[in-house]
C-alpha cells in the first residue's frame, strides 16, 4: 500500500497537468471553431454585398453605354446644322472588355459557393466506475487522500460533424 501511495503521489501532478492542458486545448479549439464560424458567416455577408455591388456596376456600365450612344446620335444629327463638330465614336472594345471582366468575375464568384463539413470539438463526460466502499474504508486511503482522481471530472474528446452552407 505504501508503494501505491508513492506511485500515486509521484504521478498525480503529471496527470493533473496533462488534464489541465487537455482542457485548455479543447477551450482553444472551441474558440477557433467560433472564430471560423464567424468568419464564414461574415464571408457570406460580404459575398452578398459584393454581388450587390457587382449588379450596380453592371447597371452603371449599361447606363454609360446608353449615354455614349445618345451622345453619338446627337453629334451625328448635329453635323449638318452645327458650325463646329468633332468626330466621336463609341469605344465598343472598351465596353466589351468591361463586360468580359464582369462575366469572368460572375463565374469566379459563383464557383466558390459550396457546402463544407464543420468538425466541432466537444467534451463529453466519461462514465467512470464507482469506487467501492471497502476501498474508501482503508485507513491509508483516507489519510493520504488517495481519491482515484474522483476530484477531477473525466471527459472524452468527441468530434461532432455538422453540414453547413455558407
């Protein structure tokens, strides 16, 4: 029994330190999970904002093109009656390049939407065998506080998967 007391005393500190490190690790993993979830939600919000701005830019490009065409029509109509005119031409290549870049952005932004699996690290209480009353009645167990680590809550680490759409 004395050997058990020595063994218990020498290893208890190491076991407690390992237990505390594991608890800190799980807390850190939970914090990272919360941050990752927040970032995914924020990314989804920003994607919606970006799509809205993309739509507004398309509308502005189309409005500029209509204005250019209107100006071109008015200048051509004025050539015969106006004293001084200048040559004006709609830059179709520039508009085509803008449309290509906007279409390319649309394809790229739609490709990134996907489902992913989120793994959440959780602690679950572990079942422990009950300590017999005969063990607790041993005098050295009471005097040396040999608790079989009953004062430490036992857990097991579990990965919980959830399918989320962002």
